[in-house]
């Protein structure tokens, strides 16, 4: 009797579960066809997939919804068909990207015009704090900015990640005065004195910096990336602004999430006068950066400035120090083809025979980049070093 009951149960479950499994597989296949039709801009295939029951909330292999995928692809007709089929214009995908953000990110203004007819939420932000309008500002897309502002996008939205106003984001990300004037005419303003200080540091507006400082701006405020006004000024090469901030009490060795100090920003951005201003202002030249790089390594990698290399060595930095990859300043200078740096480092005692964790010497770095003259110079230096040891 028990055997018969078990057989019946198994038979019933099989009848219930197998059709469901088959239905799930069919649904997945339809969803895949829907995404393929979007990628291929095939309206007939799109309509067939929708008619067959493809889900408008499905996720592609990249985590996108059909509407977000269509916004990225840029076919306005395909995008409109999805909306007319009932796609939610505000639904975010697995990456927390909304269609309005993806359209702005992909510079798809025709798609944006179609999307705006469905009255989406315009000020939604992704996980990095970007809204459609802030992305358009970052890309200097004035046509997209005008379209979004006319549709009601908030020009005074605040980036949830950096806590900056849209106006400050415009100053920090680019130096387009027409774009900034456009935002101001639309009513954009700073959130507070500290926000204004960031913008003034980026634009090297010394008078505005002083007004912001007098109004109580926090000179050492770090946004959620850890960037301070000093880091911003240093990355732009605004040497006078750097000096003003240092005089106002800016701490030169604060680091962000990327472990970059103002000094490393200046070096990385190839602003030599700013580098010297920061060192004169007390920046710690012995601080270890990302991957345990020294400032000397960053300088050798970013600038061909033998005078700066000699200055940094004079501060007591180990010429043969290695980072987490086993690389030295000499290896990085060789790879960057910084001949003046290489000669200065060799003269200061850099060891050309040292190898990184992959077994490469400085000459190998040059050889891999097909820098024949550099490779020959370092091979000779390595040979001389080997001869002197015997």
C-alpha cells in the first residue's frame, strides 16, 4: 500500500514540476531572444519575443533589464516599443542603473527624448552617486543637459557619494566656463562654503577660495573618496591655490580611498611646480602610496625630471625600495622611457640587477616596451655592476 502511495506522489509531483521546469526553460529562451533582438536592433524578433511572453524585467548576462540594454544600445524605436509593451521606465537593473542614467551615460539623446515622454524619475542616482544630469555635465553634453533641465531635472541635486553639488562637480570634472554659466543660469548653486571651496580650488579662483574660507569652509574636508580641496588643486596643477590652502591649514598628507596624497596627485598629473610647492609646504616625501609605492617611484613613473628625482633622494628615500610587485623606481622609469630619471637613479646607486616578482630586471622592462636604447643603457649598467662586484 505504501509503495502505491509513493508511486502516486511521485507521479503527481512529476506532472506538476516537469511542466514548470519546461516553462522556465522556455521563458529563459524567450528572454535571451529579447536581449538578442535589442542588440541586433531587430524589431520583428523583439515583437515576437514579447508576444511569446518574454519578461520586461528579465536581466541579461550583464545584469541589465531590457529597457536599460536598449538605452545603452541606442535604437529609439526599439526603446519606444519596450515602453509601449509596458516596460517600467524607472526600474533599475542588477547594477542599480536606471534607464535614464544609462541613456545619459551612453550619450543617447534620441532615446532620452523617448524616455522623457513616460515622465521617469530624473534625479535617481546610481551606486556611484551619478544622476543623468551629473553624467551629462561630466561629459560636457550641453544638449543633454538642456533637455534634462527643461524636463525638470534638479540642478541642485547633491551627489550622494561625494556630497558635492552639481556646480562643484562641473568645476572639478572640467574647465568649461560656458557649461558652468549654463548651470548657473538654470539656478545651480553651491551647498555650502566647503562645497564652494572645492570648486574654487579646481578653478584656481583665489578670491572665491578666500571668501569660502572666511565663510567657514573646512579646508581639510574629504569627500567620500577622501579627496580634499588640496588634492583637487594639486591634481589640476593650481600651484597658487595649493599655497593658499596650505597657508590656511590644509594637511598635505591626507589620503583618499585610492591612497593618493596631494603630492602623489601632483606627480601623477605631471605638475612639477605644484610638486615643489607641496614639498616646500611640508608634504611627507616618505609616505607609502598604493601598492607600497614610494613617492620616488611615482615620480620616476610619471615625470622625466632628474632634478626632482635627486631632490627626493636627498630626503632619504631608498633608491632601491620595492613595491608589492617587487618593482623599483628604476624599473618604472625604464618602462616609461624617462632617460633623465634613469641616469639620475643609476648615478645615485640604483641597482640595475634587481628583479621583480616576475623575474624581470630594469632592462627587461625597457625591452618589453621595445625601447632599444634604454634597454642597452641598462644592460650596460647591469654588466658594469656585475664586473665591479668581482
